[in-house]
């Protein structure tokens, strides 16, 4: 190790050194530095990396964990922590590679399953995240974080009965848990189980959690089509707790359905500030912007909604509407044809397909679709709505 004399006159000394000696000293310092790094034990590297991660220095943490893994490639703890550091830099794909490598070594590693699910969740891939949380729940039913994330994925994916089956037994044992109240009440209301939803609301109101109670009541009012009253109720929920999950989205939808488009768009933007992967907020904000003639503004929201729920007809429908509005008529025609082939009673898709055919000067096909629209309207008038047949 080199020791400098504190009293040395550096300027005078440098004048006396020959260039070859300066190079030799520099080489020696570099060699010693490399030797020092090589002599750091794996445990010391791990400790330094952990200190860097705790201090928020993710770049240094990544560097040190990668150096450690060159020495010990099968270190599960180091690989998980490297994934955490990468995820904190929003490098989710690289983080997931680390978690998957851990799971190849240890398929039941709970931390890797949880972190892999979280990385997928933050990317908006709720179907794949659901798979990881479900596996973790089976391995460790007492893992509360996995339980809540799994239930939330069920809600986001529209798996309402699965959310109810998961949450209802736990809610009976823990009736004062506000997260469970929100999950179960929301699932009941969206699933049309109004009596059970009302029972949860009543229990919430008696517990004094007025924000959650207002949210659930407003959701029920929206489901019943009373949008103006729902908007007022949801505003109360937001006044009590502006961070309550899902409230800005429901409020925005209620405002849009009440004809207050500008306020509705503002509320949906607030929802997306809190949660960029809120499917309903993306879909409805994109749809209203498209309706207002702003195809360019609608595009990123509708594309993200389709990425979040590619299986959902409503998301597909809006993308084909975007194609039509952007002049991509062949793409719109192909898309609408696929929709009506799979869901023959999807009235709006038939109507839009008729308009696209007309713009393509395919008159006979347009007239055929118009007649289907007439027939579906008559069916709805005589038999009432058929929710199981309509996407």
C-alpha cells in the first residue's frame, strides 16, 4: 500500500520525476487497486452491495452484485438482491431474468416468486403476475402480501368470482380489514351480487370507515345507472381520502356518464397518475378522447389498455375504432369482422362494421350489417338485455 508523506512538496517532487518513473508508479497503483479488489471476500462484497442498496445507490449495488455473481454464480441471495436493484432502476426485464434464474435453482423460492410477480405487476402484465402470486399462495397461504396482490389481480382481470372465493373466507375471520372490505365489496357489486355487496357496505359504515363506504355505495349507484348521484357520493369518498384505490376512476366514469366530459377526463388523468396500469381509466379516457376527435391523444391510452387486457372485447373494439378514425379502414374492417364472428350479438361492433363497409364502398356488406343491427335491437326490445352474450 502506498503512503504519502503529508509534508511532501508535490509540485517540487513532480518536477524531479522522469516520465518513465511516473508511468511505473501509475501502473503499480493500478495493479495494487486490482489486487485489492481481487482480495475482497465474497461476504465483504455482499455486505458492500447491501449497504449500497440500502443507501439507494442502486448503480453501485448492481455493480457489486454482478461482481459477486462472477465469483459465486449460484448465490441465490445475491441474485435476488440484484433483481431488486435492477427493478428499482425500472429495468424490469433484467430483474425478471435474475428472479427466473433463482427459480431455476430453487423453484419454491418465495422471495423470487413474490418479486417476479411484483415486476410483472408493475409492468401491467396482471395475468402473468397472477400466476406467480397464485403459486406463492399455494406454497405459503399465510403470506398476506401475496394474498392481497392475488385478489387485486383477480379484480383487474375481471375474475370477480375468483376474487370473492379468495377473499370471502378471510373477510369472515377479519371483518374490520379495510383492504378486504374494498376487495370483497367491489367484487360483489361488479358481479351483480347486490345484496351481499350491501351487507359489506353496511358493515363498513358501522365500522366508521366512511371513505370505503362512500366508494362502495358510489360503485353500487353507478352499477344501477344513477350516475349523477354516484358522482356526488364518490366525490365524498375522495374528499375523505384522495388516495383510496379505484375512486378517481369510478368518479371519472360517473362524470362522463353524467355528461361532464371535461371533469371526467380530469378525474381519469388523476387516476392514471396514481396507477398508470389502471385498465378502466386507460380505456375510458382513450374512448372519450377518440369520441372528441382526438385520435392522436387517444392512441397511447387505448394501446396501453389493449396491452393490459388483450383478451377483452371492449379493448379490441376501441383499437379498431381508433384504426377507423385514423383512416386505417382495412385494419378496422378485419378487426370488427373478428369481433362479430366471435361475439355475434355485439351490436356496436356490427354498427361500426357497417360504417366501415360503407366507407370502403362495400354497399351490400354494409346493408347486411345494418340489418343485423336492426335485428339485434329488436331482440333486445322483446327479450331484454342478454348480458351473457354481450361482451
